C-alpha cells in the first residue's frame, strides 16, 4: 500500500447571520487556493432524508441535528485538512457555540474564525434577493435581526475576525479574509 504524504491545511470557520455572504465568500476563498474544500453545514444537515427537523421554528430535535452536523462536519474538515486541503466551513451559529465546538473537535488545527457582519439593513436586503434557497428567504428575517445584533454583542474579538462586508465586493472581502 502506498503511503500518502500528510500535509496539514488551514480550516476557515465562516459564520454570520443568514444572507451575510458566507457561502459566496467560502466559494471565492476555495477558488483562490490550490486545494480547497467547501463544507456548508446546512447542506450536510440536509443529508437527513427521514426525520429532518426544520430550523424555523427551532426545536430540541433541530438542536440535536445541528450538533450532529457540526460534529460530522468537523470530522470531515480534519480529514481534508490532514490531506493538505484548505477547508472552509460555512455555518450560521452563535460564536460561543462555535468556540466550544472548535475547542472540542478541531484542537491542534489552524482554525481561522471569520464572522461576516454586514449592517442589518444590508443583510436583510441581501437575504431578500437570494436565489440559493428552496424556500422563501423572507422567513429568515427575524433570525437575521436576532443574530445580527446578538452576534455583535457576544463575539470574542480576540478569537474572531469580524468583517463588516456591507459595502465590500466579494473580492474585497476575500482580500481581508485571506490576509487574516
């Protein structure tokens, strides 16, 4: 059996409210590296084919399924990072939960935490014109209001790079994040 050379890659954990630009940024970031793996945790969660819990309204089963997707996503991220890939995990979750997850599941890996935080009105506007969801994205407006203010007030700026991308292009946001 041939031995595969181990090269450790960077793991970007990109969070922020719905419609903040997480997926767009992650795709641009992965296009800018030699080996890139984009892992949207919402997509991973949707692999559940029987018994999927909706995220609106939030229930105990929703929380359980989010935690399962987070743990599985981190295992996938470790596998790809160990093979030398740059990994971008794309996930909307409160910073304290993500900090605990990163400590528990990604200890020893180089993790760059990025919190996209556009101004509320820009965030709501972006959400309204999204076409990448199978549902009317306006149902997320209350969640956006809650997370936009809540994340700003609870983020540990020593751990997270908070980026106000309200007036930035994807390329400008990428330049800020890649320089982190």
